[in-house]
C-alpha cells in the first residue's frame, strides 16, 4: 500500500498551479503584444492630431487693430494693450520705442490663447506689425 504524504501532494499541486498560471499569462502577453503596439501607435497618432488642433485653435491671427498702450504697475510692472472694444492684450514683444503710457498704436499679430503668464492680465499676444498713431508718456527708462 502506498502512503501519501499530504504535504508533498499539496506542495506539488500548488507548484503545478503556479506554473500553469505563469505559462497562460506569458502566452496572453505574446498574443496581445501586437494589439498593444497598435493601440499605442493609434494613441500617439491621436495625441499628435489633438496637439495640432489645439495649436490651431489657440492661435488667432488679428488684422490691423488700434489700441492704447497702458503701463500697469502689477507683478513688477508691464505694458498692456487696451483695444477700442475694451479687449486686453498682453504684448510679448512690444519694442521699447512703443513702451509709452497712453500711446495709441495700430498693429497686427497673433493671439496666444491658453498661454499662462506671471502677469495674469489680458491675452498673450505676439505683434507682427506695428505703427505709432500718437505718442504717449515715457514713464521711466527702465520700463
């Protein structure tokens, strides 16, 4: 008569179960590797398309407009543009010769919607063309 050792039988069963689960998991991974790769590639394509769409919707080209240059003594001081309709634009590249409080300018450029600035005032704006309509006041040479 054969005596069975319960500990040996139990250990063998557990080992076989672990081995079977490991093999099943590895075969699942190899089967799904292609699908995962395709899914990752599709996701990358979606992300790049979304970025391009966001770029196009976050930039608005403005044709000739007129605004008053205003010095604001906030966050260390900066110059902003206040349009005739009251729109507030934060010029990112206003040349020094136009940094005159109260000056009236004509300009073209691109609004940068969704861009964060330390000033937290107006919509960031990149000037592409500018003309001085009337002079303002030079407050200090450092501004």
